C-alpha cells in the first residue's frame, strides 16, 4: 500500500506559518520585535533548505536500502502472507496498528533525541538545531544535516518487528509536523494537555541553556517518556529563559554552524594522548573532560548541590 509522506504538504505550511509569525512579531507585537534576527533567520532558513534537499535524497535511500531491506529480511512472504520470523503475521493497516506504530515512533524519538544530547559525537550533529539564541518557527527548520545519516538506524527495529515501512515513514512525517509547531512562544500552557502532551512551553525548556533546564523534555508527541525516565521539566515562568547552547558557533556561516562542534571534539581529543580519553571526548556526554577543566550538565548540577549542602552545614 502506498502513502504520501505528510511533509509533502507540511513544508509549504511551514513557510506560511513562519511568514505569519515573522510578520506578526514585527508589526503587531512590540514585546517581540526581536523574535527574529535577520542574519540568524537567514542561516536557519538556509540550513532548513539544505536539510530538506538532503532529506529527500537520504530518506528515499533509507526507505529502500534500510527499512525495506530489514522488512523483507525479517518479514518474508510465506504462502503469499507476510510473516515475521518469530512466527506471527506481520502487521497490517488497521487503525489500532497505526496507533501502536505512532506510539512506538514516539518512544523511539524520545531515545533518539535523548542520545543526541548525551553522546557528544551525536550532539555535534544535533547542536545545529540548538545553536541559535532565538526561539521561533524559523528555528524549527534549523536542522543539522548529519543526523539524517544515522536517524534511520534508531527506527529500523519498528519495521523489523513487522510494521510496514510506508506506515513508519508516515508516522515519522506526522512526528515532524508536531515538532515544527512546538517552536513558537505564542502558545502558552495548555491546561489538562500538559499532563500528557509535549507542549510548546515544555519545548521552550528544552531549548534553554539555563542549567536547570538543560537536557530536559526530549519527547515527541507525549511527555510520558520524559516523566518515566526522569527528564521532564515544567516551565517556571519566574525564570527568564536564555536560549541557545553553552558553546555556540559565534557565526552565521553555514559551514561553521554545521562543523564547529566536530572541530571542538577534535581539539579536545588532542589534549590527551590516552586513547580512553580520546574515546570519551567523542562518546561521553558533552562537557566531559579528562582533567575536570569542563563538566557535563550532570556534574555541574552535582557540584552546585554539594556547594549548597556545604553552605547549609557551614553557614557564614
């Protein structure tokens, strides 16, 4: 069965909503006249166009060479019926299979997204999306190009267990549509929906570089996996958000934006001749260092907690 990727219709809508938000912020909202900055917006839009062009090519290859290959290998036809190697009939297109596939997609997105923040070589690709100190719908299309090469490998298990590749591709498209619209400051807290959905304010937390907010809210549609695995954080409206990253590219040049964290990794690897240290500079969380000169988010939080505890025990 053939389906059209929702992004075919979504991309023109993306551009329309970006123009709408941009125009509204400049003309009608005096408090958000600086929501979009010209050079930053041009960089974001250029990265988005490049990602769309590369995505069209790579995703096609992914479906043919990865998803379809894995589906055929683990779900061969037996007497004309797709049958998983575990012995059950591969899944069809009933509504409940769509719902299950969407849930599995969301679960996978959580771990894919979380690992992009926890493994530095993956963060080097993902940091592109976070590298702007603005948060708007233009930021939503500011995507790193290199994530496209490894993202399919996180999701391939879904077709291996029997979900058709085209079903997964549609679910991935729906996920992208949801992620796009989260990148606006104009939608406030959504009441009861905050209990289970990943909302706009939660995604503002995700894009913040405030220490209390970093590495939080990795979810796609739902916030349930963040809640289960300890990465959920509600927006505190008394805290002024600072958007961006602790090691920004300091440039609007596309090459610098795409490559700066890889260059930082290489520079750090040269600091030690120990091969374990070199390995850790690539695969440990961002901020890890062999000499303590820089700290991970977890280490910084622990350090602050210990200092607060010592201050309580030894008041001035």
